[in-house]
C-alpha cells in the first residue's frame, strides 16, 4: 500500500493509473477509522480497480470552539486497517499542503440543502466540506467516490455539487454501519464516557420508534418529532441540537409524511455531538 503526503505526488500517481486504464474509487475520511469507514472501502474495492482512501482532518470544516484540536488521530493504526482492507493508496496530506499560505479559493453552495440541520448549527461547515471534497476530486481523479449515509446531509450536498459543477464521477452512498446495540459508528464515540455511551442508545431507539409509528400510519411530522424528543430527553445527559424531518431528496419542508423523507437528529452528550438519521419511504 502506497502512502502519499502531498497533493502533487498523489495526483501524479492517480494520473498514471488512469493512463493505464484503471478505474479509481475514492473514500474521503478524517481518519480514526472504524467498521463504518471500512464498509466504504469494501464497496470501493468491489467496484473499482484502484482504491484510494484520504485521511485528512480538514481544518476549514470545523467552527471556532469545535473539536479540531482534539479530533482523534491514529495514522499508523488506520494504515494497518486499510492495508488489511486491500487499499492501494492512502492520501494523508498536511494542512499546509492542502491550504498553503494565502490560500483563498473556496467552493460554496447556497440554499436550503446547506442551510438547515448541521448547516444551521455549524455555520461554514459545508463550505469547508465542499471545498475539500472538490480538491480531493481534482487530486485523486476518482471514477466513483464513496460516502456514508451516516452523514446524510453531507452526501446530499456532495451529490448536488457533483451535478452542478459537472464533476465527471459517480457518488456511491453506503448504508449506516451500527454497533450491535444500534449506536451509529463514529470516530467521535470514543469521547463518550461509559454512562454517556449507554445513554446514547436513545438516538437509534428514537429513530426506530419514529420508523415504527410511521409504519403504523402516523403522518404528522410534529407528532413524530415530539415522540422522539420525549424518548431522547429520557437520557439525562442528552441535549438536543435538532430533530427534524424533511423531504429526502432536497431537504424541502413537508407538511406530512409522504414519499421519501429524512428524519435527522443531532444531540450532544457533554461536549460530544452525535448525529444519526433514518430514511423512510411511504
Ligand atoms: P468521517 O471520517 O467522519 O469524515 O467519515 C468519512 C466517511 O465515512 C463519510 O462519508 C461518512 O459518512 C462515512 N461514515 C462514517 N461513519 C459511518 C458509519 N457508521 N456508517 C457508514 N459510513 C460512515
């Protein structure tokens, strides 16, 4: 497995691969890998000749006071997992290499897709994401790029950006990987105390409960959200950032549950902010 630390070297290798007729699958990550990330790598392995995984804690997608400095990192552990998963190349650049001094070019999406949910709680977050992902696409030249449904809004934003900026590649969505008890896997789960980890189960339970009552015929988003709120507030340390329901395709408002909807939540336990979601189709 090759490891590249500069955009220039990574891009040169990807160009060579393309010239030799190999397809490239890219899996963008911030590292501290778990089985959720590895399910993306496996999907890329299945679909592409060459698998490139980027590991980059992107400073410009973190807001002031967020966890950039203490975001968990373990490059050698990550590389071991990626080698076992038959990754061909890892791209692990420095922040300086990605954003040299006086860097000034950003990609920004307007409108409801980036303004609601995490876009409302984390101003500037998606501008950081669209900028870094555009750079990664230009550096790694993927035919397909793999994103997790765990970050449901992120994948919507990336799909829209790819369409609107005509990036010549396909976005592949990979389902949420969960712990045996239902908690969505996340690099941030390591921040949780054992008590918070236990309480965090209310998130997947609240989503399941919402799915079940929709299955029983409930169509009023406000009632579904109220039920979820009660369930989540039963965990003493939970502080709700948002629980919202939108049309899945474009995060448009809905008056009642119909077609495909996204139920999304963000909840803090102490300083740890967790997100989870459920796609429901009626
Ligand atoms: P991150 O390292 O958190 O930026 O995540 C990198 C990629 O892995 C993103 O596309 C995430 O959506 C995806 N991912 C993270 N956690 C999971 C999970 N539990 N299941 C599926 N995909 C995930």
